[in-house]
């Protein structure tokens, strides 16, 4: 399965008249995403009927709305309109940007099938009648396996109505917006964009700047008329899937200021940012959307925020030569599932203050957020941002409080953390990783990662003293393990990948061997031990050698958290974790800088399909963090005063 993010983008045939839309789609593809475009056809159908001199029949519904009449004899003409007018426009527009494009009506080869809707009750000449041959339908099945193959084979795949009738009748017309949402849900898309002619849904149709910024199920319909009703319907359908959903304008695909974003219901205002951040998928290399949303959130609160050269979120308050860095990460591991809040009791969880939050500690009354990233580690990053935005947490003169939401923490590149290491020096660092609200992580094991490859001559496995490549590899891995553990007996090891290949001349086996090594392990000694454990016929490539790191309880940061936890009547637990984090990356060059990791949530849920966090746990972690930051600055102020006094005595 491809790990590249998937965008489903619905564009109407009138939108296709704006060439900017193709540049915007090309930009999405340029970020490495897979792109499925769903093309609507009202404009194209009208043009096609005009070109063939045919009158488009229509029906008047009992509410007065007019719809296209699609009896069986009209369906071939409607399909032709898509094939001859709309889809060629999409293909030409995207090809002009150098993209390979596959276009089809969704009925093609049964890519999408449906069933016919119930007979339509209409008004004709002032009298009510039932129309039974209207070929409008509802999607019931999507050939997701075939579509995924196509999405990997082309830069852009574009589908349009109609869909195939599952019962064998003539093809069925379906609403293109609803088709897009249905496809997004079926394919587990990451992002769904419904492009319209205005800047999202307008609260005042006469004011193009009156974009409804945030919508929830049942709240946007009051502003929707005509075709926009179907977009609202499609957007709310999209909320049932994994994608983040937005109605955008034809020129605002890259400008969230012109979007109406749809969100699942939230239990209270103080949980909104956490809930929304989790709803925006951000598997590694696809952090763009969530980082952009968080930058916008910061700027709306007067916080200086930007996206840096690595793609990191960078937000800060205060000015001065000294910095307290709160380093979280914006990415998650695959895969996503629909985000939801569940209440374990009858309580709404609608508390807005920390005092209320303390009273909300009863787990039976605690709403729980389920979703990828809820623990690892968006809860930590969002708590960082909310503390940054809390003007009740003063940043003293000479200090800067900086939050970085790093990219690619969950993959070996650690691009965001390396960029932070090289560009954002700090005097102390809190890394955003789940420790649980009542615990503080003082350090992490290091990572020692090797690729081991053996190649032998091809031969029959029944031959005398035959040694296959997998056999040789298995023996070599065990030798390397023993040698490394002799140097670092607390290390943990695991083979995380295996592969074999063969030609007529040789057979090759390769494994990735991963060690978690304690902070004091000598990585050069480990390299030497691994290399000496095997012969010259075994190739070892050292993929990663990141040292472990650990600080004590007496650093200024650990003291600050100790006092903050004490204020909340929490007896702290101190952790040395076997995994790694961006703390390890910083520690490759940052020496003597106090670092801890802290964040709400149970780290045992990291990378599992049960990942979730309770509102009380999140609120308590946020409150402890806010107190710890305040105490740290108090301690730093005391330290600064002591240094100044010492300098005055010396003079």
C-alpha cells in the first residue's frame, strides 16, 4: 500500500474554465501526493447539448427546484458530454503542467457502481406526478484496489459521473460532490477538497469576504442555497471518513483564508485545537496541511509564526538572547482512521478552565479522543501552542519562548529536528512526547541501525554443504547481535526488515538490524564490534548511529517540572525511555543543554490502532506544562539575578 497522501479534489465544469485550478492541483501533486480529481459536468453538459442541437429535459421538484431529467435515452448523451467536453479539459489543463493524467467516467470497467434512487415525485403543469425512469443513483461500491493501482501509475486520475448500475440497467447519474466524498471515504483519503466558485461557504452571498471559517455537522446548511447544498451534504458525508474536509474557491486551494473547513463535533472550546489537529492527517512527509493550519491559528492570536525551510512550524513570543525551546513534532505514523470523541459517561466535558478540569478528573466522566496522533504526539504539540498563546504565562525580558513543530520525526531522516538543531539554539528544551501528565522523561536510549547484506553463489539447497544466502544472513545477524551486546549489555535489538533476491549467478539476502542502546554506549566501539563479528563476505552499512542522552533530576528544567507537579499534588515518576525522540537528534551536537520530554497521554498507545487520549489527561498535562514553563522562567530570573550580583561583587 502506498504511503503517499491522497487528495480527492472535486471541481465543477465551470471551475475548469479557470486555468489557475490546474496550477493548484499541480502544486498538490508537486508535494508528492496522489491526486484523484472528480469532475462535475453541468457546464459541459449544457455545452454538449448545444453542440448536438438537443434540448436538455428537466424536472420540477415539489419544492420548486429544477433538476436535470435523466431517462435512459439521455444517459448516453450525458456520458458523451463528460467524455467529449469535461474530461478533455481536465486532461489538457493538467498535461500543460507536465502531468500524466488518466480520465474516465466512473462507470468505466465498473470502477464505481450504484443503485437507482427511488422514483421521483415532481410537479408538471401544476399537478403532482411520479417519475420512475429517472436514472439518478446512489454509489454502493468502489473498486478501490484498481483505483489505487491507477493512482500509483498516473500523476492524476480523474473520474466523473455517471456510474455503472449494479443491476445492469443504463448508467446512473450521481452528484459529483457526493461522488467525491464517497470516493474519499472508500479510499481512506487524507484530504478532501470541494472546489466551488466562491471563497468557501459565504454567510452573506453579497459579500465575497464573508467566508464561514468553521462548520460542524448541521451548522452550514443554513448558509447554503442551490448547488451549495450538495457541497454541504458531501462535506458532512466526508466527515465520516479519514480526510480533513474543506470547501474552497477556485483560487484558494492554497489559501486557507478562503476555506470553509468542516470538523467533527467537539466537546468543548478548550479541546478544539487538539481535536482539529488530530483530524488533519499528517503522516510523515504530509505535514504541510496541519503545519499550515497551526500557523494560521497562531497568527490569529497575534503570535509570530511561520513555516521554515524544512517545513517546520515555528512560533514564538518574547525577544532576547536566551530561549526556552518547546520542540514537538507534527507528523504521525501511518495509518489514519475516522477521528471521534467518545464519552465514557453522561458528562459533556464542556469545561473551559483548569479549575474545572481538576474537577473533571473522574475518568467515568471523561470524553476520549480517538485518532492517529492523539497521543504521539499532537497532544504534546498542541499543549505547547496553547501555553505559548496563554498570555498569563509571561515571558521575561531577555528570553524567548519558542515552539517548533518538527517534520519527519517518525522516520529516520528526522529532517525537522536536524534543522532545529542547526538553526534554533536554545538554553533549555522540552521535547513534546507522551510521558503521561504525571511523569517526566529524563532521557532516551540511542539508535544504532545497520543494513546487513550477504551474497552467495546460486546452487541447489540439497547440494553438499550448501549454504543459502538467508542461512548465511541469519548466522551473521546472530554474530553481530552477540558482539554488540557484549559492548552494551542493556541494548535491545530487533530485525525490522528482510528481503531476498536471486539471479542465475547469485543469491542475496538483506536485513535491517535495529539496536536501542543505552545513553553511555560507545557507538564507535559498537561499529567496530559489528564489523569484526563477520567476514569480508558480509557487507554492513551503518544507517544510523544516534547516541542516547539523559539528564538528571537536578537540572533547571527537571526542577521546574518537579515543582509544577507538586503544585498539582502529583508525585512525579521519572522515565528513561528505550525508544528515541528528537532529543537524541539535538544531543548529537548540543552539549550541556538541559533537556526533558513531557506530554500528556499513555505512550503504550503510540503507533497502535487504539491510540486515544482523555480530556482530563490532556488538560492536566497542559496545566502542568504551563506551570513548569512559568517556574522555569522564575528560576531563570533568580539565576540571572545571582549572576549579576556575583559580577557586581567581582567588580
